[in-house]
C-alpha cells in the first residue's frame, strides 16, 4: 500500500468516511484521496512525497499561495502572544475595518469562525429585523450546513422545501423556499404566494458550489429591488467569492459590469482568514446593531475573532494589492483559455464558465451551450470530469475532486508553474474524450 492508502485505511477506522469534509473523500471522482503533508507557494506534497501543482488553494483561502512567508510570520508572532483570549483585541477592529473599506455598503462587521456560522447568523438577523420566518434560497447554492439551508426544492416554484439531509426536521426545511437560479419569474411567484412572510433572499454572489455559475446580467439588481419593495433583506454570500473574485469580492465584478448592488447583509470567509478559520457577516449598521449586545438577536462564540486567525487574515488582505489580483487574473485567463483549447482539440464537448478569477469546466453535450442553473449543471458528464481529473493528477496537477467545484489560482502560480499545468492538459483532454 502507498502511504496515502495506509493513511486512508487508518482514517476510515476512526473518522466517518475517512475525511472531515465529504468532498475530500474523492467520492465524485473515485480513487484514494491525497493526504497532504505540506504545501508551499503553488504546490502541495502528499504523504508519498509526490509534488503537485495545486488548483484547489484550500478551496480559495490561499490567495497569495501556500505558506506565504509574511503570513506565516504574522501567525507565529500572534501565537507567541497567546493562542486565544476570549476577550477583544485591536486586530479584530483592524480586520473589520479592512473588510468595510473594501466593500461599499458594509458599515459594521461581526467576526465568527466559519462560513456556516456567518450565514446562519445572517439569516437569524434578517428574521429578527423583519419579524418574518420564510427564506428564499436558490437550488445549487451552498451556504453552509445549518439545518434550514440543507433544503431540497419542492415540487413547484412557490412550494415549501423538503429536508435535503437526514437529521433535518421537516418543519425547519419548510421555512425555506428553494427556487431555480437566474429565474426572475420564480422569485416573483414566490413573493406573490407568500406576501409579507419572506424575511430574506440569500444568494451566492456568484454560484461556485455547482460549478461556477455567475448571475445573469441584472439578476442581482433585480433581487435587491424586489427585496426592497417587499420589505425583505438581501443576503449576499461571499464566503467563496469575497476578496477572491476581485479585491472587493464579486460586488466589485458587478460594478465593473455596470451593476451597482449593495446587499443588506454580506457573509465572508476563506480569504479573510488566510487559511485559518475566520468568517464574518457585515452590512447596514441599523441591521447589524440588532445583534447582541446592542440588540435582541443573539450570537456568540468563544473563538470568534481568534487572534492567531485574525493575524493570518489581516496579513493576507494587506498583502493582496492590485498587482496580486492582476497576477491571479492573468493566471486564471491563461489556464481557462488553455483548458478550452485542449478540450476543443480533443473533441470534448464542454463549457468553461467564469466569475472574476474563479472558473470551472462543465463536460458534455447537454451543458456545452452554457449553464445558468443547477438543473442544467446536473446534466454534465461527471464521468468525463473524473477521467480528466485523474489524468491531470498523473501529470502532476491537483484539481478539485468534484465536477461541481471551482478552480482556484494564486499569486504564486508563476509562468513556470503554469507551463506545467498547460503541459498536462492534452493527455487529460484525451482521457476525457475516451468512452
């Protein structure tokens, strides 16, 4: 057995499925998951000592590359002062200020530990602010694993959802309406059917958990206008896209496209922790001030604003200047273009979709015309992606182990590293083409 196989067998004995987050189990692509021993810059090293160019980037947080020396130094310095205090620190306010500076409309910020916690709190806050119970989310959008957000679509556009996971009570799932993404009529129908009862619409700023599916032009503005008219709040989930898709998150991408949207609440994660567990929610001051201790909506956390994690996030954001984002954009442009060219050359039906610097590839004739929603994303050829994935892995490139995930580049992906990715593509494209 390889070291990876031995570690997986060991983990299976004591960890459900052998992993602590389901996608890591390689269930979508098959095979034994890589157990990583270290990472530096654009590369990761597995337990068998093999090196790979990494296009996962810890699912987004490694914006600067893995183990960036200045981020590591900031973490070490913070750790020397103490791992956790359970008390306020100056760095918490500094990180909140940095988030507010980058995102217009975010007036106050509450730090938490995970993206799930951030979205769960945002929904509670929206319900507290409006006095309403119902929530609209979109099929294929992932907002963490709290009960109300693990809902599967009902039989009609305005019906209540059913539980999408065992352990979620029907009554909890029924407070969520699951609608097709990018479907304005579905949103209108839901608000008409449940007039005065919808507290909020929550949406990924750009969907990146069913593959990358950006909002259609004007859709986010439509959501904001509808919520304002109907007395509901708009929650934009930027846990994945925040400070990753662009310096100001996907809201900045929309502004560049001529669409100015200021959601009532925004959730953040990933990059703001620089690889350590930090997340946040922010938004209008009048809404945020409803959180305890100033308001009646309770939220608390012993490790919220942990000083070591905050140090990593602050160092990452302060180093992420315009040139960093320009390098990542150039790298994403190159890889996306070369993937498209290699698959075209091999005769593989596909489409590459972008949201700022994030992108993903959908395989198959059924999706080659574009993917606007989850129903279409589900028609992709996952088997072709699995063949492509393993061929890339054999060529020394580690991709997300699921066809439903985004690809991430970093500022450490220089020309030499990118050349390795490009060199692995033709053989992987041929593998994808194989029946």
